[in-house]
C-alpha cells in the first residue's frame, strides 16, 4: 500500500513523463494558438455583456486594465501597445449585434474544442488506446463544446465582475479599515476558486465519455493547474523584471511575444492538469482493485477455515467405527 507522499510523487512524475512522451507539448502549442485567436472574441463578449448590464462608459477600461494587469508585462517594453490593442478591440463591443455575438461565441467554441482534444490526447496516452476508440461523435462533440463554452463564458463574466468590484473594495477599505484589510485577499482568492471551478468542468465534461475523468481526478488536475498558473504569474514577473534584454532587442514587439510566451506556459499547465487528473484516477482505481482483492482473499480464508473439520471430531468418528 503506497503512502500518501509516495502516491503524490508517483502522480507528479508519471504525469510529467506522460506529458512529454506523448503529444502534450504539441497540444499546448495548439491550445496557445486558439487562445490567441479567441482572445478578441472573448473580450468582445465580456465587454458587450457588461456594457449592457452596468451601462457604464468606463466598464471597458476597467476590464482591459484588469486583463493587462493579469499579464506579467510590468517590466516589458510594448505593454502599452498591448493595452491599446486590447482597448481598440473592446471598443467595437458597442456596435455588436446579436448575430455578431453568436459568431463570436462560435469562434470561442473552437478554443473549447482545442481543450477537449488535449484532454482526449491525455486519455489516449494514459490508457494506450487509439484516437478512433475515443467515444466522442461529431454531433455530441460540438454540443459538448457549445455547452462547456457557455459555462466558461459565465465564469469569465464572474472573473470580470471581480475585476470591476476593485473600486468597491477600495471604498470598503476606506470606510471600514478592519474589514478592508481582509478584503484585499477576497478578489485573488475568488479568482483562484473560479479558475479551479472552470478547469474542473473542463476536465470532467470534455474527457471522453468511455474514459470519463472521475470527480477526484478532475478536481486534482484543476487544482494543480490553478496553483501552477498562480506560481507562474509571480515567476514570470520576476523573470521579465530581471531579464530585460528582450525588451531592448524586440522593442514594442516584446509585449506581444511576452503574451504569447505566457499563454504557451498556461496552456502547458492546462494540458498537464489533464494528465495529472488521469494519474490520480489510475491511483484510485488501483486502490479500489487492491481493496477488492484483499476482501476476496479474506473471504476465501474464512471459507476455508469454516470448511475444515476439527481434529477431535475426526478422532471420535474413527473410534466409533472401530467399535
């Protein structure tokens, strides 16, 4: 029976081997591409919804500034150009009609399909099956993509809402200092919880129906991805602050390269979370099989013990027969 530490070590190392021995890095590159091309559509949908709900002219600015602050671009040249580009994209949200929003939604569903393909690849690598054995049909795949995309957009709206509430938290901190000191942790913790929820839904809903990732595996993989992204955000800020040579070399283009590099690492963490979730599922399945085998063995031992006659009874029978 493996201890908890040994099981955790096995899951981490086995997931790393599975990630790099299979097509994990290629899946991450593909996911990075879809993240980049889907970002404008996502931004338009979020700004369109919030502009309609809050009817505030500055909501677009709040969302764009929060998005740029989430990216580790503090010490990178070209960060202003990235913000201007995102702001110019978000500016077009006011002219969107319902059909344009539907088109943007369909474009974002391509990102969900890329996540599904990466999770399916993790299942293929983990269980040694072929792509044809994955239980998704075309129609069911697209319906799953649309449903999961809708849920993901709702969660992204929650994240955007948390960004918009930053001014409210400042007011609370000013009026109620004791509550305000604790309120500075509300938004970061809430963001991590929303991200973990979204990745859990991805791992659970987008895994193949015939190899559905269990709830424990989906949550474990989502937590690993969320924690890794949080650590990555801090590490990249330090990296870009220390190694500023790329800014001098690439100039304004450095900001866009930093965004692509960051999204690639985030994509790699998403793919790794799927591999880790399946590793946890295999461990739990092994524990259940070991437990069932132990119960069967114990039952067999009891049956054999009950079926053996005692020595005294055998001797009495032999004595009666001799008489």
